[in-house]
């Protein structure tokens, strides 16, 4: 490994939302990303252009002599492609993945030096995020590589932690509730408002306050609304309004029940 | 009605989260709240003290000659108590409620002047909110009273709108998804993290970014995570982790299905 971490030769395997945001953040800190792989030309090309890297859509053309391979693929694709990714590469190279729910041990039969580099955040290509606030959870096959990964993470974030594969899996599950499911609640509200001809913007102060509130109160303390009071009049009216969408109605009922049951 | 709105004699019927926050905000703008009613002494007393008002726990002692009665009760209690609230009061008085899902017409058989004064926000007694950002939705039995209510709302908020009872009901339903259900997603994450011995604070950057994101992208564009990709490996692992809590497991499955179905 080279002394100056910015001089490392880095390859990104994957050019999705996470890879795109992470590669751009590293690029801005002076890292050299030599190559980007993606299954689709559009993704590979558009990321590679931004970060001044070469690109390929074929794993057999993956640069064999890089120092660090950062693999950021859909979990099922990763499991399928790990053999090809690891084959005939520099034996001193470090391989990391960025997935919340895949254990570090997935690498152990394939390469010598490996780890996990997990930034816990929601990434979309259309939006650049402030990396300084993003917690990074790091794991590696040796203390030396763990330190190296932490050093890299620290160049872009102020929040770098050790986490075992077990802990990371738990964080990922919690993050699905906190972020993906929360965003879906926004999406369902958006759908309802569109049906009634009302603008989604009216919800933004409420969305912001709901998020700010849990900086001060626990989510349990912060809970309000008809479900916690179990106001049957309101709940009944709402279920009626959702009668033409059985899936949304079922969701409303189940979430309300869960709120009420947990309030006891 | 008096010319100077700050000189109105106001009575609050209810001293819950919404009433407490609204009464304090009006008090800070120089309004005189003469009396607070609540079923419980603690709530009545603690709000009354703060806003320098009298208090009662008995509806028969409600001041009969106020100018404005602001009723902010649980919906079922309101329906039950409306007779008593309206009985033998100043016939020129204006009666308003603050409920999202109760039509304005509920007043029509009881009093002459009535309306709705609905601030769409999540209120907790332990937390003071910035009212300037909160949208108020106003409806009244006459244009004169509608204007008066808007004038009052404008003293504390920059966002004051007309809304029919139908529109208000739709906004309230959307707000339940946006706020109450979202907060419950935070609560479930909190519960999981506690089980695994991890701090909820790690989720705050994710919560904040999820909220900020929908200022720029639609919720549909902002959606990320295993459900939208339908990453069966991850979803299967998560369902396994939730095996000891059937309700949470069912929620995970149903929300994931809803995300995936709506992404098509």
C-alpha cells in the first residue's frame, strides 16, 4: 500500500446511487479513481466522466492492479459476480463492499485483504449530499486495513465508526424503517393529495417538524395523532376515504394498530 | 365583535397538545385568553398559569360572555360535549374547532357564528414550535367571521389558507401518513436499535436527509432501498430478523410490497 492515501489506485465496481455519490465525494477530496464498472453504459459513462476515470461494462476488463476495489452493487448482483470481480487481481489489493446487510465474511474465500465501507445514508443521483454528517461504519480483515479505511472515510466524513457485520445488519434494518419506509409514507400522502387536487408542498413544514422533533424527544414521546389517542371516529372516517385502495387501507389499519399497541 | 382583535375575550375548551401550543402562541402575540377548560386539573392549571388565565374543569362554569370559543378536544369528546359547550352562551360569540376531520357543519344546529381554525402541525407539550411556518386552514359560517379568523391566524403564521371541510379532511388524512405514520417508523427503528444496543442518534442524519430530500425531489423520485429494487436477499434477511415480532414483520412485508407495487 502506498503511504499517501490520495495516491491509491481505486476502482469502483458499480455506478448506482451510492457509488455515484461516494465516488464524487472521494474525487472532490483528491482521490484518483481509475476505473468505473457498470452493467449499463449510461451509468458507467456518466460517473466516469464526472470523476475523470476510465469505464467498462465488462468485468473481464476490470483493471487487475488497483490498490482498492470498492464494490457497490445490488446485493443479489454482488453475490453472483464476486468470483469474476476477485479473479486474477493484485494479491495485495483491498476489496470492500458498501452493503448494509452483507457480512464481511463473503470475501474470505476470494481474496486476502477485505473489508466493508458502509455510509449509512439515502443516496439519489439527482441530489448531492453533505458527506461530513454521514456516519461511516467500517470493518476489515486486519487492523491495518481497518485503519486505512477509516483514514479514507475521515477525509470525507466526521463520523467514522467500527461496526461488526451483525451491528451493520441491525443498523441497515433500522435504516429501512427510518428512511425507506418513511419516504414511502410521504409518497402515499403525495398520492392522496394529488387525488384531491392539493399540493404536496403544504406537507413540508409538517415533514420538517416531524424530523426535528426526534432530535429532542424520543419517537415514542413525539407520537401524536388519532392512532395514539385511538380516536375511532377519525380512524373510521379515514378508512372509509381509503376504501378504493385496499392496500393503502390495510396499511393505515396495521400502522394505526401498531401505534396503539405500542403506546400501552 | 370588538375592533381590536387582541381585545377579544377568548376561551379555550381543551388543554391538550394543540390547545396548549396555540394558546401560548396567541398569548405571546398579546391576545387575552380569559379561561381554559380541561377535564383534568393538571392540564387546565398548567396552561392557565402560563397564559395568565382562569381555569375550570367543569363545563357548566364556562364563561358565558366570551367573544371567541376555541374548542380543541379529542374528536369523540367534542361530539359528546358540543351541547354543553354551546348552551347559554353569548349569541354573538364565534365558535371554532381545530380538528382536521370534523366538518364545520357540526356547529350549525348549536350556534349562529362558527368556523374552523386548523393549524396543520404535530404538537407536543414538551416542545415549542415556530408558528410562522405552520399552515392554517380556515373556514367560517360567514365571510366576516372568515376574515376575522384569518386576521387572528396571520398574527402568528405567514401561511393562512381557505379550506372547505372536504379539503381539510383530505389534508388531515395525508398528514397522518406524513407525520404520525412517519414518526412510528422512527419509533420502530428506535425499538430495533435498543434491542441491538445501538443508539438512535446514529439515525438522525438519515432522518434529516430523508426529510430534506422531498423539498427537491418528489417522494417517488426520492425512494431508495431494498424494496424499490426488490432485493429479495436483503428483504428475506430482514424478515428473518423480525421473526420474533409478527406485527413488525407484517408491517415490513406490507410496506415493502406497497413500495414495489407503486414503483412499476
